[in-house]
C-alpha cells in the first residue's frame, strides 16, 4: 500500500510563519531596546517607541507574556454521595484533592483527625515520609487507634509500620478534630472524616486556607494536642486566633477551651437578614433559642437536620418546627454530617464542631468563622442542593403538643 504524500505550498507552513514572526519580533525588541537606551542617555525619544513595546508586539501578532492568575487563597470542596461514591475511583473526589496536598508537601504534615480508613491516603503519607517529610498524626483512642483493628481498617498500623508516629487522646471525651497542616502554610479542615463513609457516602465539606498566619494558629493547637493537653483544661489562646486575609476576617476557635458557644450565640444574635444551617447533631438549647429570637424579628431562618440524629428528644428539630421555622430533615440515606451556619449570606461557620453540649464542654474540636461572600456563596449552593433533597418533618417525626 502506497501512502499518499501531502505537499504544502512553500511559505505557507505554520513553522515558516512562526520563523518569520520570530525574526520580526526580535527586530522589534531590538529597536525598542535601542530607543530605551537613547532615552536613558539623552532624555529624548526620537522614534516615539518608549513604553510601547507591548502594544507593537500585539499589533504584529507576536505572543506577549501575560501574568498567571493568582489562585485564590481558599478552596471549598463538598462530598457528592450521589455521583462520587466508588472508593475505587479517586477522580474528582476529596481524597484525590487531599493526596495532591500530601504530594506537594515538602517539610511537614501535621494531622489532628478523628477517624481514618483510606488506603490511598495512607500510601501517600508513607511516600511523603519516605522522601523526608515529617508526618505526625493525633487521633481519638476509641474511634481512631482502637478501631484500627476493625474490618476495613488497619491504616494506622500501615503508618506505624513505616515509622510514622501516631498518638491518641486516651480519654473518654472525643478528639473530634479534622484538620491537616501542610508545611506550616496551608490548613485543611471542615467536617470530613478521612474514611470511606466520610468521603463517599456522607454529606461533608472541606475548607482549605492557604495562610501561614492561619497555619500558625493550628500548629499551636496541634503542639498542645501532641503534648497531651486535651479538653477544657488545655490552654486557650483565643485572643490570638483572629487574622484578616485580603479583607476577609477569620476567627479560629478550639473547643473546649475557647468556650465556643459563648461566641457563636452572639454571632447568630447579630444576624440581620438570614440564617441557614446544616447540622448533623443540633441539641444545644442556647443556640436554637438565639435562632428563634432572630426569626421572631423577621430574620429568615432555614435549617437542615440529619434525619436519624434529629429523631431524639434532645434534638432542636421539634422546637424549631413547632415554632414555625422552616426546617427539613435531610434526604441522604446515609449520614448528613455537615456542621455549618451561614449568616446574612456573608459569614460561614464550619469545622468539626457539632451544635451540642458535648462538643462545647468536653471534646477537642475546631471551628472557623470566616466572612467572605464568595465562600458563603459556595456553602449556600450546597445548602440549596441538600434542601432540595430534604423533607419537612411529619407528625410521626415531631409532636407539637
């Protein structure tokens, strides 16, 4: 078989055109440079070219350097149990994002995270350790190291076999944090446990903040946990846990030492137009009453409760529903695990902190309060997606006697 030969008319190939353009571009650059030298020496611009190099190159079609857009200093991710629920497929999932941060780490990865059972993340951490990155993990005893012997687990043992140190809290209350610090520069936090359920089956969120100032706040807390300081008796540095990045105020809170509810309740009490919340566990009377008080003066209050967690006498679902607030139970057959409040479409509260007395008084938790309309818009879109899946509680769910 004879292959048909394709011929081109001389002078019309892309390579030829680029060669000619390169010669012209070089000539223009040289002329502009000469004009610049003359201007610097004599103070005159005989050709009228000084400061016009970019314009001339653009006119002749030459490529010009354009600044690379600076990526935002924050990122928000949400799980998608309907569409991304295959643990064998990392594409587009939260574990894929997390592994990218692990592979980019050069010096340290410090982790305070409640549960763990994902092999690909364990393997990425081991690879980071082997290339010289310091990896340290503090977890819960019951749900962390003790659970490592359960079926489907064993990832902490993988880390320890690779000489990565893992510690637990060794106490009855929970080490319920979910934060990772990369190179003292980037913080990953939110509601997401790094487990099969957490990332493939449950509704969760992740907030990533690229800021050495924010990272330093989390590093200080990590150091306390690593040294064995847990719960309400651990030292509070709450007055040094606020920063502003590009006009965005950020406050970091740690339970139990920072008395989180004493700060969340006044924040909710300042809501002027709207409060949206997504809650796995909402049993705190003071926070619920603050929302009800705002609703009575015209603030739009809407909330989504995790269905199973709200079917208890302690849940605030019945009180809110019977008071006429617009609340729903979630539509995920697994677990609705968010711990989010969005105030006036500007301020987002997120982290590991459930709206309960245990979270406030006993556990180790972290909370981010961040005022940024773009970030709030991301969380509001997630709220609307989950709101559409939810249902209003019926007579079998609540009693308004």
